[in-house]
C-alpha cells in the first residue's frame, strides 16, 4: 500500500499537477492540505474518474484538507468532532478509514510570528490534536496522521538552523508539542528509513530557495508502531516541486507491506 501526503497550496491552481502526479506515483491513499476550496467546489467527480473515492473538509479561501483513496473510504469525520472548538470553519483536520487503516489529513496552523496570537493559537490547536488522538484512537491500532505540521522536528530538518533562529516552526514549544504527539504512540516513518540531513519537503518560492536547496522538512507521515513496522520505502518527491506552477511543498510517500 502506498500512502502519500501533499500540501498543494490551492487545488484549483494545482489540479493538473495533481492529476499528473496521481498517474505516475500511483498512491493508494493521498492526503491533501491547503486545498482552498469549499466542499461544493471540490472535484469529487474528477477524482472518481481517476479511480479515487474522496472526502473533503473546506470552507473556501483558506485551509482545506482532503483524503483520496482507491482501497475504500468509510467512516469519515470532520474536525475534532461534536465538541470541536473550530467548528466555525478552520477546516484543518479530516479522518477516514481506508482499507485496513485509519488516516488523518492534518494542516497545522502556521503560527506566523513567535509570541503572536497566531503562534499561541497554533500551540493550542496542537494541544487539541493531542486530546483528540487520546480520546478517539488506540496507539495499538493501524493509524496514520499525515500532513503539513508546520514544524521542523529537529535541526537536521533545516538547511541552516541559524537562519531560522527566532522564527516559528523551530521553537522549543512547537517541537515539544510534536514530541508529545509522538510520545502518545506515533513514529516519524520517514526517519526510520532516511536518518540523514539535507532532506526537505518545503522550499520558499522566493530567492531561488528550491534550486539552492534551502528548505525545511515540515510535511510528515506519523504512524502507530504497528503500521510503522510494516513500512518498506519512503520518498520526498522533489520532481513534483519542479516545472510550471508548482506547490511550494513536495509530496511525501511511504510504501507499506500490508
């Protein structure tokens, strides 16, 4: 089974690229973030033509998450559930059962600036995610939490740690929140297979950062141990970041032997 996650930074702008990628990468499950679409505008029929069931949670201009699956898609759930504090339209969390596993597509708030109200809101959102996992799921189950976490787990995930000092994505509170998610019972599957530095999933559009390999690894696939031990191969597909009108993120891919 091939599982992937990709922040497409506007599905309307990126749909031809997504179709092309689905054709050559052939994932069984794809989690999307930052679709920037309403549910009504989401191209459900087109994905069905390509062989994928899909579910989407979006309100329009910002955010938006989706799950595509060609191995079944049931039991979808939007946001943090009945007591969701973000029911007014954050649209950052979606879950569904795909075949034998449960998949979450997650788009963690950016945080914008350390110490700002947006930064504090990011930490609060992450705490809600921790509570949601603890209440709804079993760390012994087959679960994958995929998406744009807007956190670089360690300095190894940065092209130059000194460049990011004092900025979001790298602060101790953000990284501690991610560590708490992992402590609940999740594994950063990419790092099981690729422990080396210099591997990134996001590059700023400005300053030629992609071509000069100045990036961050902030797109993650976190799975429970029972699923992680079945992982066989991982990739950050840099080719999807090339060419005309790319997203600023590249897809992250993991193959599992189920």
